[in-house]
C-alpha cells in the first residue's frame, strides 16, 4: 500500500495519523518515515484497511483496540539497555 493510499484509508476510518499511531502504540515519527519510503508495511496496511471497513459498518474499532492494552515496543539490543560499569 502506498503512503497516499494509507492516508486515504485514515480519512475513511475518520482517524488522524497521530491518533492512529497512538492507538496502535507506534511512534508517529515511525509512521511518518514511511512517507519517504512511499509505502507502508503490510501490517500497517492491514490495520488501517480493517479500521476503515469497521468504521463503515458502524463498529467501534477504537474501543476494541484500546481493550487490547497494547504496550509500546522498546528498543532492545546492543547500546539500548542499561550498562553495568566494568571494574
């Protein structure tokens, strides 16, 4: 899905990009980075398409997603954790 198609789906779902990012617990900056690439990942495309379809059928997708109590991902790996001082 192109970033332009993604933005159109957000309009269909009646949700802004910042609110979409907050709902799915992904940084807005991360979502905006897809604009440069021109395409969004498949998982984001699926989510926004489902949200738009649910909205058109009258389902309250926001409360369903909020009920999942999603946690934002944290960076892991070398350089991201607390470092213990080596003596």
